[in-house]
C-alpha cells in the first residue's frame, strides 16, 4: 500500500513540476517531510528491524525528490 501511494505522489509531482516548476517545491517538501517522519518513527524499532522498517520511507523520499527534479529538468529542456 505504501508503494502505491509513493508512486501516485511521484506521478503527481512529476506532472506538477513540469507544468509549474516553482510551485512544485512546496508539495515536494511536504511529501518528503511526511516520509521523513515515517522513517524516523520506524527507525526507533530496536536493532536491524528499525533499519528495515525505515528503508521504504527513505527510498520513497528519495523517489519523490527525483521525480520533482526530473519534471523541472524536463521543463528546462523544452525548446519553448
């Protein structure tokens, strides 16, 4: 369920970053902040379990950042 949500957020951010690059930063930061909170909460589990539980949130945060930057980069390469 978490993976589906992250994919949906990435797709929305990609389109938003392509259409309005400057306005896409705030939703991107919000998504990264919420995923970071989940990662911190899951990381409090003891031992290796904390690292394993936090990994999907950390990977999702990286994916959100990459999709936003990819949309802005693609917009910058457009000839018009």
